[in-house]
C-alpha cells in the first residue's frame, strides 16, 4: 500500500516548466507514427499538459507531453471522481508501472512495462480485493499464467 501511495504522490507532481502550456485535448491534432501517438498544436509538436474535462468541467484526464510524445504521468478519473488509471509514459510508450482501478476505488490491474512492452508482473484483482490472475512477462512473452476464482481458489486447466 505504501508503494501505491508513493507512486500516486509522484504522479501527481506533474512537470511544470515556464515554456509549457496546459490545453484541452480537443484543440490538439493527434496522429500515429510507428505505433506511437504524436500530439500537435498549431501545426507544431506540443509540449505541456493535456487536461481533458467532461461537459461539466470536471477533469477526467491529465497527461504530460514533451516534443509531441506522451512523457511522464498520465492520470485518468471515472465520472465519480475516483481514479481510473495511473500510468507512466516515456517517449510515447508505456513504461514502468500502470495501475487500473475498479469504479469502487480498488485496484483492478497492476501492470509492468518496459518501453511499451509487457515486462515483469501483471496482477489483476476482482472488485472484492481477491486476486484474479498472476501473469509474468518477459519482453512481451507470457512466461507464467495463474488464474483464480472470485474466492481466491486457483483455477486449474
């Protein structure tokens, strides 16, 4: 739990420099190059924070972009204001840890990436906190897969 709180607090400290701007994603042009999203504003690559809001003005997503690529923290919220996802990007690709949440606020998935590729542990949880699956990846290849029922009993195939 301490790890999650530390990660969450680190992610909330989004980079802010004087030459970066905050913008709603509706004002950006987005295209894909080599499987990576590229963000442009006024025909130039964008650097800053993308702050996406719902129709009521409530923030639903905050992402850091540097030189047109997602870089740094990405935080997304459910309509109820609870966390939906926390992820870290480097050069437009998922990197390090990505945490997804159930609408009730509990962790749904805990996934590790290296340069956009699944690498390491991938845990998923039922909404009642029980472990749903434990997977291990090495450079995108599944090396271990265990599944559990809603009550934590291992499912054998």
